[in-house]
C-alpha cells in the first residue's frame, strides 16, 4: 500500500512540476508579447521584418545545435538517477557540456560566415548578431536538462522568466541606442530598421547570458549535495565514447522531430523573401515591412492562446500516459476525449474573440497607425489556427505517449510539403503576398490536425460527443463574439464623449467588452449543456474558475 501511495505522490509531483514549467512558458509568452509593442514602435515594421526573418533562421540552427538538449539530457540522466548511478549521471552531464561546446561552436561559425546564404538581403546582417547566442544556449540547455532530470522544474522555469525579462530590457534599450545613432532622414530609414533589429538580436543574446549565469549559480549551490552522492556511488563508470554515442543516439530523434515541427516558419520566411525579392523584383524594405507585420504582430498575438491551450494539455497528458501504462485503452480513449473537449472549450472562444476584436487587440498591443489595418486583417485570418494548433498539441503528445513517436514527424513533413508548394504558387502567380502566408499557415495547422487525428483513431477509440465537443462551444463562442463586438462599439461611442485619447477609448472599451463576453460565453455553454462543473475544473486553475462561476450563479 505504501508503494502505491509513493507512486501516486510521485505522479502528483510530476504534474505539479509540469504545471510550473507550463505556467512559466505562458508568462514568458506574455512578456514577449508585451515588450513587442514598444519594440515595434522603435524599430518599425520594416525592422521587425528583418528581425523576424533572421530569427526564423536562428531558430532552425539553434534547434539543430542546442535546443533539443534539455529534453534529451533529462531523459538520459534521469534513467541513470533512477538506478542511483550518480557518477555516471554526472559524467554524462560533463560529456554533454563538451558535446554542445563543439556542436554549438560549429553552429555559430556556420551562421556567422554563412549568413548571406542562409538569409536574404539585410536580414543576413542581423543574423550574424545571433551567432554567439547559438554557442551559449547549448550550455544553458544542458543545465536545464540536468535539473529537469532531477525532477525539479523550478530552476528551468525561473531561468526562462529571467531570460525573457532581460531579453525585453536589452532589446528595447539596444534598439533605442542603435536607432539613435542613425539619422531620421528618409535615406536612413532602411539603415535605422536594420540597426533596430540588431538591437533586438542583442537582447536575445543578453537574455541567454543572464539565464546561463543564473543556472551556473544554482548548479554551484548544489555541488556539496552532489559530491556526497558521488562519494557513496560504487557503480562501475561508463566508457566516455559510449556516453557520446548515447548522447548522439538520443539527441538525434529529438532534433529531427523539433526541426520538422519548426521548419515551416523558417521555410515560409525564406520563400517569401527570396521569391518577392528575386522573382517579383519587389523592394526589400516593403518585403520586410509586410513580413514584420505578419510574423511579429499577427503571429505573436495568436501564440499566446495557443500557449494557454498547450499548458492545459501539458497538465492533462500525464493522465493519458498513466492510463495507457495500465493497459486500459478504453479509459485512455475516454481521457483523450475529455482533454479534447477542454482544449476546444479554451481555443474556440479565443479564436472567435481574436476574430471579433482583432483591430482593438492590435491597437492595444501595436498601435502604429500605418500597419493597423493590415495587422488586424492578418490576425482575423490567423485566428482559426489557434484551434488547429491547440488540437495538434494534444494529438502530438498522445501519439508520442502511445509509442507512435514517428507519426507526428511524418505528418509534419506531409503538411510542410503541401503548404510550401502552395506558398510558392501563391507568391509567384498572385499578388496576395502577406495573405499567402496567412493561407498556408492555416493549411499547415489544419493538415497537422487532420493527419494526427487519422493516425490516433487507428490506435485509440476516441469518441467525441459532437454537440458537447464541437457544436455547443462554437455556438457559445459565436454568441460571445457578437456580444463582445457590440459591447465594444457601444462603449467606444460612450467613452469618446469623455476620453480624448483614441488609444484609451479603445483600451477601456476592449476591457469592458472582454469582461462582459467571458461570462456570456460560460452562461451559454453551461446552460446549453456544453459543460459541467467537472469540465470547468479541468481548465488551468479550473477549481477557482468554478468557484467564481458558482458565486455568479452561472454554475
């Protein structure tokens, strides 16, 4: 009985740790969204475009060299810690540091000297300033993986927040200083945009440096405890080359999967820039301007609700894994069905809300008048991807949990090929430009969603009640969206009589609209039979939400 209790406590502990990491991820996204507004005001949409194009390439190089390290190291080291091989676990840790030093160093050199090949035009200049970060991030990744293997997500979570905070501070400061070095004349506009993007790139590096220093300090603090464990360990030491082989064998699948998942952004950026520059002969400043609006405004806004849905999925997926481990496929299928319902209860209203209040939301976060209309239309297009990407997050995790780890990767490759071919056709034969990016993003997210579900249904019997899973959340969200739009328009008229600033009129009207729309959504959803108290409690902080709904006599 004691062992069962210990296992249950261990499972709860893992859930708590996963929750901590998920919350840190959401907060980091919020910080990233908030600092993006003043940064866009400093460097402009053109500067945002250069930064976004360079960042897309940086992300791919980072994925190959360092980004998969935390998960891989956590898996390798935790397997040794589970059998109390502390010396081997520590030796793996030291070998991993050597591994990332070599791989990260090579990645940095390739990105610095090959920037003109990897990125188009002025984005290549910005890309070179990301090169040192590639080298440093590897060490940060190993340290994060080391502590995750010890089943503590707190150091990783804090380091993520520190990284994002310093990224924001240095990005804004660097952009201000560097753009201030350039004149305001019309001929200096492109140079000013590039300098601003470089300032933002320096912020990314600064965040990694400070986070790395923090993780080193945490590691040094834990050295006495580590040494006691090492002294007591009598297990035979692993061969060094065997460790490097093990690291390579474990890291490679992680790299392959994350590389494929994230390649679409980089590939879209490359195709968009090179086709419009070299095939259509368009001005580089305009290409960067439009890509900046798409990637650093509309896409950034949609990432936040997707992160919320991902956090909900992270908290619930262990329940699926535990059920599968017991061999109960029917219960696992039922659990996946419940998780899907909760994800749709979150993602559908988020998507409809972004569609209904696209312009007010963009105006709050990115109030630059010149690009307000275009950014709002892009956001309306991309709103639906919140639903598709949220569902893909769940199906990816479930497929990996049932041992079908290759299926999501294969599906991502298929979706990537389809969207890339379509993007080339749209860019070459139409004048859709930024709208083409929106269309292929929708196609990619939808394809991933459908392909994953097809594979999942071959291995698990997932029965979704059509009304409760799809119909009622959609109806409730549409009602909510209509109410939000109407309330916004009404209060905008009222506030204009008393408030002189259009920005604050928009801000106050949006706050009121959201404050009214959220309870309306829950009233329609619950009264229609689309959600029960048990469903609400499965939300992140669901018990608190259920308590509030009870006080409001909605639940």
